[in-house]
C-alpha cells in the first residue's frame, strides 16, 4: 500500500509509503491518501494526525513526474483537482494535521505539507516548489497557500526560481515551526500531537475552523464566527469539565462531548 495508517491512543500517523521514488504521488497514492484522511475524519477518538514520509530521505518529492509527463490538459486538470482535494480534505478534517517533514518536500509534497496545520522538519529537510523547472506552475495550491503562509515576497521568489530551501531557512521564513535532528523528529511530532490530543477536541476543532476563516473573510465576519463557536462550546460537557478541573486543581479528562 502506498499509505500506512497507525493509531496510538488519540493520535494517528499517516505514512506516505513509496520510498523508491521518494514518496512521489501518483493517482493511486493520492486516492488512498484521500480515503485515509476521510476515514480518520469519521473517527472521534482520533484527535490529532501526523503526516510523514517513509524512509529517511523524503516527506514527498512531489507529484509523480513519470505519470504526469504524457497527460493531456483535461487529465492534468483532473490530477490538479485530485491533489487539491487531498489538501482540502486535510483542511476540512476535524483533527489538526502535523506534517513531520523528514527530508524533501517538493512540489506537490510541499503543497500537501502546506495544507497541514503545523509543519515541523528534520535538519536534512529541503522544501520548495520546483514546478517551473519542469515547465509547469504549481497545481495543488502552492501559489495560494505558500503565499498566505510566508507572504507574497518570499512565495514569489521560491516559486519563480524553483529553488529548494533548507530547514534553517524554512524556519526563518515561517515555513516550518521547528527543526530537529532526524532521529528526534517523530518523537517531537508525537509530543506535539499528544499535547493537542490532551485538550478538548471540540474546542480544538472549533479553533481550527475559526483560524481557517481568518485568512478568507473580513475581520467582522471572522469575529462573529469566533463568538458563535465560543458560545456553542458552553453547550459541551468538556467546557464544564475543563473549567471544573481548573477550579478543583486537577487535570481535565476530556471526552469530546
Ligand atoms: C517521480 C521521482 C520523483 C518524482 C524522485 N523520483 N522524485 N519519480 N516523480 N517527483 C525518483 C527518481 O526518478 C529516482 O528513481 C528516485 O526517485 C530517487 O531520486 P533521485 O533523483 O535519484 O535522487 P537524488 O539524486 O537524491 O535527488 C533527489 C531529488 C530529485 C532532488 C528530490 O529526485 C528531484 O528533483 N525530484 C523531483 C522533484 C520535483 O521536481 N518535484 C515536483 C514535481 S511536480 P530511480 O528509478 O531513478 O531510482 C509537482 C506538481 C504538483 O509536484 C502539482 C500537480 C498538479
């Protein structure tokens, strides 16, 4: 299978598993990934998801160039839409996604990581949008999400030149949140995922939904949405549990209800 899914407590790990081609995405790989994301979205026990690549060299080196080369425009459109649907599914998922970037994240690989809520990287990571070096622009959201994440100045430079950014520079650009030795990356990803999973899942989900709107709507509309989900949270058992636990000086035990 081009995708492995493992569950550990409230944390799921999806591993992109085509190491022979540095986890490049072909159609089957994308469809399997999409299915895995949609299945996990229906699992209330899963409160955070880690996405990483098999092997020690790559998160994903992009879309599969061998599959792409002979596509006609209509097939290329379908392929662009399929990759975009994977990214949209990550963003629509109730759980936060953490991309553990364990090497190359290029082209579509970088774009899938950009759809994740948080990116952390290993010291050997290299991220970039090399599409123009292949005669194509980005197609899975790079022009949109990279621009929103790092701003138009850096995004334009990276997309127009196609150059790869090493982990330390990616950290400076805000493209990744933290950099660790490769041997520590998955432990750090699990630590981060577990710290999210310990919190009230519905509150985390509401926060994810509200943050997504921050980039899309006017401030007034975003603030109204935030006030709405804030108010609704007072109808959850976890709101009573979280506040009672604080007042009783104990650790909260959230159930996601
Ligand atoms: C298919 C790929 C691949 C890819 C690597 N491989 N990337 N196959 N598609 N994107 C394969 C190689 O052909 C090779 O197979 C094996 O993986 C190992 O790669 P090497 O090139 O031998 O390794 P190395 O010399 O270390 O170079 C690593 C690399 C390079 C710098 C990551 O592989 C590279 O530049 N890859 C392409 C990166 C890229 O341009 N990505 C963007 C794709 S376009 P063999 O059989 O020879 O061992 C894209 C568009 C998204 O993503 C939007 C679509 C709509």
